[in-house]
């Protein structure tokens, strides 16, 4: 579970204001469970306001501290958005002094100077602290051609996650295959605030299997507040509808079993669906040496490799819920 939760407090169903999201992030980042935090999710449309709020409120990590990592949701204007990301990083990312006369930016690899676009109207100086770094970007693509075009724009210093459609009869294999060897990572939307927003377990299974076959890492987002699959309230409103939601443990254990060959070699899609649909906590056994689902097992070193290179994180508008549920299961 290290660095597994990408905090998306700005998004439904939490839908917090930017200031409240930043306050929550600061609290989570200083909590005993901070080791579970991945990145803070910020859309490019709010990047200028985010920069202003950081300056107003202060409190970024100090010198020598690990910087906050941010993933920026891009629009269809990838060229302009990448410029905005680099503008932000030139002001808020930590600076590594290669020599006294030429400080070098760890992401840009060159002296931190503003571009001519002036899109964020940021000051010339670079904040000398642990800083805040946008080191990943996320955007949508629905065709192999769009993926190719995007990867010609996204620089290698940024880790790209490409959200592809997984429902409606889309064959995800071709889209995932288009990412193979490019450095791109796939992203699947596993829910929302309505029952119709959730893909089927078979569709999620096909996505995971396609990513494994193409050796493409992935993240999941939406509808993963809970540890195990079950019926839950779809929003935080009183009396709101309920729906069957995926559990993040189901998704990550399924990915580990697929990647280790414990599932795909012995049943393919059907076995993956069985893991994703399992609501019985007793079927998931975690020990120091690994995890067992029913009669399938993945040891800890393989789990570590899966987390590092395959199933990277999940986006959640709540950090408290995943932590509380893992604690209630005596897993943390």
C-alpha cells in the first residue's frame, strides 16, 4: 500500500474547494499514514489558482524534505498544458545546484527560466525548498492515433497516464498495445457517482489482462474508496442511491495474481473476474511473506515488483476512508 492513494479531493463525490483540498493534503502528508499517499491530483484549469494558494498559505516541504508530488489532469490542448506544467515546476520544484553558477532543475535538466508564454504569470525566482513537483500528467485518448500524437508531445520528464474507455464494447487491447514501449501508462475509470458509471468486472479484468500482456503499467480511479467490493452509498449525500463498487484490494490483488501468472495461466478472464467480484474478506489473507487469495498466492518480493512496475496507484477523493478500512481489517 506504499504511495498507493492519489488524493483527488477536488473531484466527486467529495468535490472540495481548492483551499480545503490543500488543507486536507497537508494534514494527510503529515499524518502517520503519509507513507500511503501518492500524488495530489490537480487539473490544469486550476493550476494558476493552486500556485497562488501555495504562495498565500506557505507550508510546502522544507529543504531536504521530500517534495509533494502532483499529477496534473490535462485538457485537449496538450502543448499549452505542458508549458503550464513546466511553468509551475520552475517556480515550485526543488532546485539541485549542479554548480554555484548554474542551478539545474531536477525535471527540466537546465537552468530554470520562464518560457515566453507567460501562461501562469509566475515570478522569476524559484522557491528554494523541498517544493512541489508535477511529475505526472493524465489525459484521455480513445484511439491509437490519439495516443501516438499525445506521446509525441509529452516530454520524457513527465510520467503520462492515458485514460482509455473500458466500457461500451471497446476493445482495450489495441489501445493498451499502442502504449507499449512508449513510456505511457494506462488509466481506467472504475466508477463514479451513478451506478451506470461503473464498468463490469469483466471489463476491468480485460483491461488488467491487456496491460499485463503489453507490459504497460496502470492506475485506476473513481469508485475505489473501499477496501473490498460491496454495496455502498454512491455519494456522501444523505439518502443517496447505493451501488456495487469495486474494492481497491480486489483490484490490486487481481493485478498481482495476473502479473505473477497465478491467475491468467489457470483460468484467464474468469479467474480475474472472480477476484474482482469477491466480497469475502476471509478469502484475502495477508502475511509478512505475501498475499493469498483462496488457493492462489503471491509472495512479498513479487508484490513489490507489481506495485513498482505494474499496478501503481488509485485515485480517491477520500484518503480517510481507505485508511480507516485497512485499519478495521487489521492490515495497518
